C-alpha cells in the first residue's frame, strides 16, 4: 500500500488514540509551589531573627526605631559559586515529563513500524490488524 498523507494522518490519529498523552498535574504543582512558598517564608522569618540577633551581638548600631532586620530574598549558590535559579517543583514535573516522553516514544515507534510495514506492501486489512494489536 502506498503511504499517502491521508494514510499517514489516519495511522497517527489511531496510534494517538491508543497512547493518549498524560494530563499535566497542574493542581499538584500549584499545591507543591504553595507549600514551598510557605516553607520559604517561614525560613526567611527565622533568618530575619537570626540576622537581627547576630548584628546586635556584633555591636552594629541601629537607629532607635529599628528593632528588627528582615530578610526579603535569597539566592541559591552552587558548590562552584554559581547562582542557581532552578525550579523547586522538580519531582512532580519530572515525573510528568518522563511519562510524557515514554508515551511519545511509544507513539513514534508504533507509527514508524506501521508505516514501514505499509510501504513494504501491507494491505488495509493488515493495517487495521496492526492498529488493533498495538501493545499497551
């Protein structure tokens, strides 16, 4: 069978139905981000207290109205002294991206195998059989 654009689109559609892409876990990512922001704000409040105590211990003179220092931001520094701004929501996102890559690889392999088989002389009946017998 000659593989035309129509046949290629048909095969792609049927293979994509068999191997649907996973749904991105946006709610889990948002919840994890919210929990992280809460933990970071608690850590920064604790850092503010430590900073204030240490500056008083070192004898840094404050104007009378200043009773506390506040840490408002932080940077992550790598072992090589480089600043890193990586996303903290990695486990959830990485699992999703890994699953998505696996599904896309299955799709590509199935489509390639079917199209090569058709180019080498497959028939419509063989095409339908191959589509019906796609592994899970």
